[in-house]
C-alpha cells in the first residue's frame, strides 16, 4: 500500500522518521546526542501535520495493506524547485521494516509522481546511510558532498522519464 499521507497519520509518521534516524542513521550522526537532537527537532507530529497540509509538496506513506501500518514515509517538493525539477525531501523506513521493499516501492512511486507533475528531473540530498540505496536505484552524484545543518549531505540527481 502506498498512499498520500492524511493529517491523522502525522504522529505515526513522526515516530517512523525519529526511529529511523536514531537506529539506522548512525553512519551520519555517529551516536552524537546533539546531532540526533538537531536532526529530530523539526520531526514532531505538529511539524509533520504542517508538511502534510502544505501546498506544493506531498507526503506519502507505504505499508502492508492488510494491517494499514505505516512502515515508510517519503515527501516531495515541487513548488520550491526550478521548472521541470522536483525534489525528494524525505525517505525514511521504520527499523523493523528495513530491507522489506517499502523504501524502494515508495521511491518508485514518488519518482512517477514527479514525472506526472511535469518534473522529470529529480533531485535529493542523500545521507551517508542512504547514499548506496539511491545509487542502486539509478541516482547519481550532483556535486561533491557538502555539510548540512548537522550532517554531511550527498547531492544527487536522476532523469526520471
């Protein structure tokens, strides 16, 4: 199951993102409590609810249809991007759902959505944790890694059509 997020999903989406960052992104934060706290600061239920309601972007969830449980979350931004471009701004998986295909299915769906929106040039900034995942799915470097607010980001791009 892949669908647009609804306002009532905000708390679970926040839980998935925060658990993923804490447990799966150690290559990025190195267990540093300050880096983790900074990374999680804008991942509250209220922040996610505002993102779901925002114009020019979309939040998606993936999970098992039989349970409806949210196992992965992703987000796109197209309004703040140059013509023909869209950006994947989030893609996180619950630690217990890792390597079960949810992230790959969600990435494929978000790439298709960008194409449907007339945004065939995809951009994203990968974490060290996710860099190989994106390369495996056809994304390539779009410049050297660069320091972000608290971790090193890897700019990537892909022609989606």
